[in-house]
């Protein structure tokens, strides 16, 4: 028999487990247009809902007249706040401990706010009826500037909070103030800054932008009046959390609610929160007794569904003359819009922004974040990043550049001088985190070498000379970034959402013939979970990944989990998967020992089988073991082969990376060309290199868009100026840069397979790389800081202000 | 993004279309490729009760080159402009410009007639047609008439075409000399931040004639007669080019928008024009 056993390498390869560049199993259906998204769901008798939205950023509603709309044939109902009030559903809780209007209650607070919900036989009639609802508004003064929000005479935005000096996160000092969040040691930091050799100070703005997933948000709510069950299909990044929240809000028992996330066309944080459309659809279905669908259009998505960023970050960083950083101080003015609807773990009103000491060993630091209300859409979600980690990475990577300028130092050298050293891990940061692992110097040296950093600097210097001599009008910028993320929320002891601990789960069933199904509490929105989680399991339990179905997104079948965002799926649910797999293996070991008639300890695991120690020709494959689990009575062992694991991670994971962007800038038109983009990621153990590469390409392309043009802009009246894809920049293949990817591997010491998560790293790391390249191009002319997005006219303005136009 | 209800008509001759337009009155609009009109309808920025679709009218399609006279049917798609070798020979600037319009998906459907009749200052073809001194052929209830592209545009979305007239074709003389269409845009599928159409004829090393038009820098395309005159008869030296640029700047009137403030646009208009002159001259 032993001649017939294929060699280990062959058996390992056949599993397509960890490290295999296995093709994505999802793509067969996506590339053939056979995905099943919310808007593909069609149920008998289904009605459509559509919103009447506010044209004003701040106005009192004097009256709503829906009579003409109701008279339109095919219109079933028009809901307003008055209709929802008796059910106490005209307001809803937000994930951040605030409340938000479901439908405008007396006033509107941002352009595009939901005012009334029209329910009609089809979406065409609904759209016509929306036009017929007459709303009488009285315009109120508008606050769009977060720095003016707290002026003594600023208009009162949230009348519902009148007199409330205590918010969800402590005292409020003004009627438009939401919270102050402080971390670190203020006195010690200010003392260090006061006596430092060098202090660099700058305002760094990370502008408001939007995740803009290709599929907008939507749902189909179906109340079955016969069995009392409510089923909601929706674009939910956290289906179980939605179920629990829906139960708490509506009073419907949780076992009577079933939430299903079908295929999701991108989420990027946009689909974490609860939106008025969901509540209105559910109410409408309960009232009408038939299913109700609501799917927002692109403009609604951009105007009203959760935005991202909008952080004004004032920083001070101090150092010795020779470039050793001694302290970091930061104050953030966070523009949250009309309601605080950030999707952060409850105890973290500014997310994990206190990772803003970055990759550097900074002895002392202080951070304060002030959240304010303005007349803009609510949100503040983590757009392909862990909570506020992109803002933090951008802040520190800009401050490093600003400090390098103050010191007259090369910023690559400044970084290397201040990196947390490999021997310092686990590292306790001045702002309270315990970095699990890292090897920054190795990654950094590899990156600089890969791009021939010295050579690039020489070329840049030559170009500068040519520019000054009038031989060219193009400058070269070299953008450096070394980022450290904090992902995988998270330990239940400090991370929860509305009281739900942020563990995650996996349940595995091995079928008698040796294939398997695994169900998880997460939900893929393009990450390829069905591919990669099967690979984790394949390596753990020796069943080929191709024989493992991964299923997510149905709360009636999946174990409870907190969903997918913040790069938490691999760190948390991936760990649960490995742990559940180990439970399977432990039972399989007992079965194998029984079948081989030896003691449990006398068999050992060998890729896809258990073999008798010292007698490898005596073995039982997982396939044989699986069958045995179902077909014979084994003394002392229950039949079947199933396991479930709920994993509460002991710590976050800390992926990191070194990104370098080389950009050419035309100073006359403000146009740019990305000549080179090098991305080195260390995400610990690499599960599927092809998927990692794809994630890096996608995230870096989002980062490119954000840095170079993408924004949600308002005029002074609070009108959204960028509500269509004509003005909101989504790169096409034509604009998308070419990327060179690379890696180092520093496994997480506490994760069962050492994986750290990678989906968000490229968005976090690329934005500062692109932006630093723009800044670097102009460094020789005295630029220290200018704000994103670096679109043509803003780059042109920089060149203009620096006198480069003669 | 759902338009208000409308009726749809699909005539198969120009005469039938003209009659429909006359009969239906104000509330009717012709639709060609729909790639300017449908977005407006979906955003409910325009109220149209009747759409008269020109797709079925074969007589409106095609490119004919007769000696020096080029005639392009209104329903010729932008993709057909790009793919036509004879046209690329007679007036390569059309292909160069069409390739910078939108993206292939739009160009396979969008027509030259719709592009010039639309009246949106962002459209690329109107300025180009002014540069070429093209003639628009219109047909209305009272018969056919011709109008110069240079006389056609009155203000954004206002043109000399009467509501019940249909643009049937565009014609022009194949230009002598070098041509260039230079456009700055933020991304694929974007209208111009600034664009310039330039034709330069040379004899004995000097510029003998020049025509210059600018796009998206006013509420209409801007044919800059004086800018062309500044080049005509000159050796195209730096001072001559700057004279042309100054003449151009005197007649454009850009506005602040998401693409940038007017000051920036004036600056890029000058840069773009210099580049277009240089390129056209190098091809002359
Ligand atoms: C994403 C996107 C990007 C774009 N980018 C650009 C760009 O960069 N540059 C550019 O120039 N254009 C651009 N366009 C517009 C595109 O080129 C349109 O196709 C063109 O403007 C209109 O042509 P159409 O055939 O689609 O006309 P339609 O949209 O059908 O019609 C436009 C208008 O012209 C009228 N009309 C059409 N044909 C006739 C006729 N024969 N007689 C009388 N009236 C007529 C219609 O009534 C309507 O008012 C873009 C469009 C999109 C959707």
C-alpha cells in the first residue's frame, strides 16, 4: 500500500490549502453575470419603495402633502415620520450611540435626507409618485464648516438633543458638539514638545469621500403574516448584528427574524450601518403584508448613504536634531454630519485612530478627537480600512514628511531611524496598543532596494535641474509610506458593537463521503471567502479545498458572527475556522486510532490522514475517517463529524507594509502620471497569494482615486457638488496605475495560522504614498503641506502659489 | 434615476420625423444615441412627453467624401467616425477628437448629430465643427436650410435650430494643413477642462492660414477668429503664438466648477492652445 501513497508534496498540492494561488470559486458566477444580488430578488406581489428626499441641507418642514401621490394609480402608501411615530420607529439608534431620524421629524439636517417613503406597485410608479409629494420647507441657516459648528451663535442642528450635556461618549460642551475622546499623556507630551530640538506642526486634512461600492445599498423585506416570520434580504456586511438590532428595535422576537445577505457587490464599510431604507421597507412589508423592495440609486448612495473620513488633524511632532522622534501630539476635528452614525466599536468613538503613532517608536503621545455635527450626510464609516486607521496612517505619514522637511533629512532615513525594532515586539505604543509583531526594517530595506531608491533620487535631482534650466515642465515626486494597521476587531474585552462582542465563528460539517460545508458569521463582498476559508480548512483537516463549500450570510443557518469589515474576517473568523478544523481533527484522530487499533497518541497527522507513528504505511485518510464517523459505532465517540468554534481573539493583528510611488507632475496643467507603484505587504501567513495580489490592486486603486480626485464636496449652502460619477472620481482601467506587489512574512504570534488580514492594507497604505509623491515633487520649492484630493486644479494651484508659472 | 413617462415614436423617414415633430409640438424631442438626453431625463431635469427616435432612418447615416467635400449623416456614430479610413485621410482631426470623447460604450451609441445639436458647451464636436467651418443641414416643416456651425450656438442648450427642425447632415471642405485636437480632462468619460481645435496651413515655412476653436470655456464653443489671424502670415514664432493665445483668452469666459476655478481654466486653456498649435504646425 505504501507505494501507492503519493509523495507529501503532491498530497499537499492536491489540497490547495494555505499558500495555494487557487482560482476564486466565486468568479465562475460573477464573470458570467450569474451572481444573485439584492436587486435580482423578485418575489410574488413585491412592492417597491422610493424616497422623497430633502433638497435642502437645513430646513424646517412646515407640511407634507401626499394626497396627489396617493391618488396616483398603483401607489399603495406614503409613509412619513408621523406614520412611524406611533411605532416609535421615526428615529432609530445608530451604531455610535446616537439616534438618527428614519424619516424627517419636523426638520431636515442634510441634503438628500429621507423625508417620506412612497410604496408603489413598481419602481416606475414609485418614482413618479415621489415627484408628487409636496413638502413645504422653511430654510434654516446651514453649517458646513466643522470649525464654525461650535461658534457660540452657530445654528442649533440637533434640537432633539437640547439641554443634553452628556452624550454617548461623555460630556458635550456645545449644542453641535458630539464628544471629546482623549488618549495618551497630555502633560508629558506637551512637556516634551516644549523642550524639543525640533517641532514640526501642520494641519493635515483627510477630506470627505465615499466608499461608493458598485452595488448600492438595498433590501427586500418580507413579512409572512401566517407564520409571523420576517425575512430581510439586504446588502448587509453584518447580518447577525442586523438581526439583533432589528429585533431590539421592532420588538419582533429574534427567532422570527431571518436576515440574508446574498451576493454583495462591494461594501467597503458602506454596508455596515443601518439605513432608513431598511426600516421603511420592513414597516411597509408589515403594514401591507407583501414583500417590499428598496434599492437606492447612485446619486442617493453618494448623497445620503455613509460617507468616509472628513478628519481635520492638527499635528505636532518633535525630534532631536539628528532625527530621533521624541513626541507626537494630535487634535482632530471630526466632521460627523447630522447624526453620529460612525460604525465603530462602541467604546471607540474615533475608532482606532490612536494607532496614529504608526510604525514608529514614539515614547510619548497625546491625542484628542472632537466630533461635531454639521449639515451633511451622516457616516464616517471605515472605507476599506479598520476604523479610522486610514486617517491615522495618512496623518503620521504626512507628519513624518513634514518633520523630514524641518530636519532637512531624507524621509526614508528618518523612517528607518525611528521604526519600532524587531526585538521590541510585542510593542506597547504610547497611545495604548500592543503591536503583536513586526519587522519593519527588513520590509523597508527590501522596498528601497526594489525600486532603486538612490537611483530614483538621483534622477529626481537631475529632473529638478532640467526644470530650473527650462528644459522640462515636469517634476518627479517620490512618495514613501510605511504603514502599520490595526485590524481584526477584536478582543471581546474591549470591542463590542451595541453590546455584541466582536468574536466570530465557524461551524463545520464533514459529510460521510469526505467533503464538507463550513458556515461562518462573516460575509464576503468580493474578498473571496469561499475560496480562502476553504483553503484554511483544507490545510487543517486534509480535505481538498475543492471539496469544501463555504457558506455565509444567512442568519438561519450560519453561526452568530459580527460580519465583515475592518479586515476582521481572516483574523477572527479565519481563526475560528482553523480552531473548528482542529476540533474536527481531534475527533478524527480518535476515530483513526480506533480503526487502526492503536492508542490515540500512537497516530500522527500527515497532511490528509492519520498514520501510525513509525509505521506510515498504516494510515486512515480523512475520507475514510469521515465515512467511519457515520457508518459504524465507535465506543465512546458520538456519531458524525462536526464542530463549531467561536473565536475571541486575544489581540488585534498588525499588518504592515512599505509602499513607494513615483509620479510625474505637469506643473502647467496639474496632470500627473504614475510611473511606478511598488507595494510590499506583510500580512503574516499568506493564504492565497493571487487573492492577496487582487486585494492589493483593488485597494490601491481606491487609494489612488481618493488621493488624486475622489471627494464628496459641498457648497456653502450644503448642496452636494459631487453626486454623480461624472464628478465623483472612480478610476477606469485607463487611469488605474500598474502595480508591482511584493511581500515579507511576519506571522501573527497569536493567530492560529499566523494570518493578519490584507484586504484593507492597500487603501490604508497607498493614500499617503500617492499624496506624499505629490508633496515630494514640490518639496524643493518649499511646499510642506497641501490638501487632498490632488486633482488637476489643486496641483496647478500648488504650482501657481509656489511661483512656478512665471 | 427613472424618467417621467413619455411616448415613443420611431419614424423611418426624415419627412415622417419632421411631420411628427410639427404635429407633436413643443413637448416632442428627437432622440439620437440618447447619451446626452437620457441622463437629463433620468434626473428629471427635462420634461419630454414624446421621444422621436431617429435610429430607423437610414438616410441619416453614413460618411460621403466627394472631392474635397465631406458630408456626414447626423446619425453617424462617434465610433463610425473613428473607424472610417477615408475620413481619417480627409480630416484626421475628427478621429483625434472622437477618440477623446467619453469611452467606447458611449461612442458606439452617441452620434455626431446629437453631439453638435445638443448645445452643451462640454461637447467636443461643436468647437471642432467651428474650426472646420462646417455647415449644418437642417430640415423642418418649411423645408431644408443650411447654417454655419459658427452661427449655430447661442447659449448653453440654445441653438439656431428651431424645435421642429431636424439636423440631417454636416458638411465641410477637407482642410488643408496640419490639424490637432488637444483636450485636458480629469478622467475617461469626462468633458473637457479645456480643449482646443487647431488647423494650420503653411506655405514657404510660414503659416498661411489658421483656424482655432476652444471647447468648454464659455457657454458656447468659441471660434477665435482673431487668434487664427494672429498666426496667419507669421513664422509661428513664440511671439506669434503668444499673440494667438492672448486673442483666445480675450474671447473665452470660463466659469468656476468642479473642474476648477476660472483662473485655472484660463491658464490651462493657454497651455492647451500652445500645445495644439505646436502639434498642428508640426503636422502641416
Ligand atoms: C459618460 C459620458 C461621457 C461623455 N463624454 C463626452 C465627451 O467627453 N465629449 C463629448 O462631446 N460628449 C460626451 N458625452 C456625450 C455623448 O457624446 C453624446 O452621445 C452626445 O453628446 C449626444 O449624442 P447622442 O447621439 O447621444 O444624442 P442624444 O442624447 O440622443 O441627443 C442630444 C440632444 O440633441 C438632440 N438631437 C440629437 N440628434 C438630433 C438631430 N439629428 N437633429 C436635431 N436634434 C438632435 C436631442 O433632441 C437632444 O436634445 C458623454 C456622454 C456620457 C454618457
